[in-house]
C-alpha cells in the first residue's frame, strides 16, 4: 500500500495539506486515516486499498468518517482489472456512496478546492 499512497500524494498540488496516518481524535480509538487532507476549509479522510472488498469496506470507512468528523471520504483504490470489475459489479450502491466522479474530484483537488462530496479514485 505505501506505493499506492505515494502515487496518490505525488499527484496532489502543494496547496493541499496532508497528514499521513492521522489518528481518529479519540484516545480509545486506534483507527487512523491513511492520509488526512485539508483543502478549502474541508477535511478529507483518505482510505487507500489495494483490493476492493465491497460493502464491508464501505461500512468500515463510513464509520471511521463519522467517528472522526471529516467532511469527506475519499477512497483510493489500486488500478487493477479486478478492482474495476468489482466496482462495476457493485453498481448503483457504489455510485450512490461516492457521488463525486474521479475527474471532478481530481479537478477540484488540483484547483485547491473542496471535492464537494465523497469520491472514489483509481490510482
């Protein structure tokens, strides 16, 4: 996964603040974001995954987003045929969970703006 995160971070402009392994703000909670971004007054929790594990993954990351109080959830998946197929097969629930498209999310980040909602990116 470090390669996945490194590739993602290399694409971000300098105006996007980032913190690696950002813990959930609770002493009793051992979870952490792979990366926590701050841009345009918005905090974006980034979860990087090499394998898409469907609804279980989404539930886990949504709970982390709720518990940490981030404004947005950004799921970064490894660019593989398997992951693309799994996301495509998941269909509507993935589209509903991540309403901001990859191009729109990247355009916002590159312009130093909030992405406007949860998004899924392949890297």
